[in-house]
């Protein structure tokens, strides 16, 4: 086992700024950018809410570019609460992952500000029937109508929480068409808004994970909401160049009016974890001595730990079906929670991160705050493939942004280990080990 320690002093992760001059001023009307300074605790939600409350009725696209852990989600919730009090608006909150739908619904209804019955949860769509909906809907075998008990009445809901996939009509990689029930749901919602002069307030949270949805064949159908959308919020901590094109497109629905709120990034050293890199080119994790020794020591010490894994296949082969890994997991004495999405397993859609368990999954790379003391996080980066035309990134499809989001799940000081292939182009002579063995653990400071 070779060990190299070095520290990256005062080297911060750069973030993509969104500036007015990113937009052609002959086509877009962009207000001067507002810079938000975090308070002493590192939060920006009070400043964002106070800045935007006076502009609730302004028709524009609002870009909120704020760091992870600064309170973006809380700001979204507070703004939705304000809009839910106003009769003329219907709010749609669109997020990239199903587990975030349930989390947002829980957060929105945790207090008495919004009644649970007035929030539509897209994950519960099978609990409703729809007007002109047939008794045997064409659901392609992935949805069941057996739980449908109530007729959907759009006037009963002030807030609708759903996936960005659903909103844009993306049925996914394995299903040809969006389910008939969702089609009926969106038709009903659109008809209700048109007939009752309702304006749609649209929130896109964590939009960095859904850039792939904004493609020509999907955005074409989104124009059905052209005369209904009044205001759009685009929220992320990790914007990229493609995000700017999405912002331009969305602003078409708000007369090309754009305002930008951007937070200053403030570092809190006492909250930062030690970051370690384990170079790995072996698909079978038991073949990597560094990882196995570290993993066994962590489990033996009863240390709290979780695994962020890049694909369902890796979970099944390297964890569920691996006796050596399972034997070490049992040493921890904790319950194991597998949380990942499976198109063919309806129950997996509700599996989510659990605080009192060891979590092994793909669906908490974003939207989850891990606040355990001295926690250890293992993050598995996909190994390189010989076939360049195959996308092997799994949940890290928007590298590097999705990796940054995964690192940010840990909100208190602990240790983060990234198990990753050796960087391409690295100079072998600069390393204290043979590049062929990739048996090295690097401590690279704090994250």
C-alpha cells in the first residue's frame, strides 16, 4: 500500500457564474445581477426571500445561482408558500429525481402554511382517476390502476410537485411513451388553468441534473404552456455553459425578461471533510487492497458511513451479490439500506436515504443533507471503458457538476473517499507507486 499526502492550500472549487453579458442584450432584457452575501452561518435564504417577495408578480425568469448548503431549497419552499396564498397562481415544482419529490412534499407540508391535501405529489398519481380515463389504460405494464380511488380535481391543488422528466414529457430510456395517466393529468391541469385564468409559477430545482431533458423533441411540446407561465425560477449550485442556453430558452415564456441572483461562496473550514482519493481500475472492489483495508477498518470501528454508487449494476454485483463485501458490512452492526431507482421495480421508486442506516445507492447524490458527526462517505466514480461510444457515467452523467454535488452531501467534518480511475495523462514518474497496480491512497486536503 502506497500513501501520498499533500494538501491543496486555499484552492477553492470554481463555480460557473451567470452574468448579464452572457445574454445578447438585443434579444434579452437582463437586469443588473444581484450578489447575495451569506450570513455568519453561511445561509442566504433570508436575503433571497426578502429580495424576491416584492417581485412576486413580475413576469420574468429568475436565476438563483447559490452554493451547496446555503439554503436554496429553503428559499424555494418559502417562495412557494407565498405563491400558494395567492388565488391567481398555480405552482409547479419540477426536480430531477423522484426521491426529491417526496422530500419536497414533506417539507412543504411540514408546517401549517400549506395543507397536505392541496399539494399534488406526482409519485401518487396512481391514486387518482381522470375524466375520460378508460378502465384499462395503456400503461405499458409499469403502472397499476388498482390504487386509484379519487377523481383528479385540479382545483383542489395549489402546488404540483413532479419530476422534470414528467413535465417535459420524457418517458425515460426504457419506455417509448409517457404513461396515459400522466398525459391525462397534464391535459386536465392545462385545461383548468386556461378556463380559470390561472397563471403558472414554475420552479426548476437542481436543474443541472436535467439539462439533457431540454432537447428539441421534448421542448416542442412544452410550448403548450406558452400563455400560462407567468414566472420561472431556475435554481442550481453547479451551472454550466449548457445551463445558459436552457435559461435563454425558458425566458422565451417570460418575454425574455431575466434577473440573476448569485451568492458569494464562503468557506467554513470547521465544516469541511478530509478528502482522499483511491485510484482503482478493478471492477471487483475486493481486488483493491486499499479500499478493502479501509472499508474493514471503518466497519470494525462502528463508524457511520455511506456509499454513493454510480449505477444499479454496480450495487447488485459489488454489494448485494458479493459475499466478502457483505461480510464486512455486517461488522458495522447497522441496517443496510439499498436506495436506487429501477424502472422495473415500482417499490424502488420510494426507497430513499435513511439517517439511521448504512445507505448504498444512486439517488442521494443531491438533495440530501448528511449531518452526522465524523461520518465517512465513499463515492465511486465509474471505471474507464475501452469503448468510447458507451456512456458509463451512470448518476455522474454531468461530470464534474454531479461529483461536486455528491461531495456536498456531507455537511459536517468527516472523511470522504473517492474511488476513481487514475486520471488520464498523469505522469507515472510523479507517483510513489506503479501505475499498473493502481494501489494508491491519496490524501488531498479538504472538501
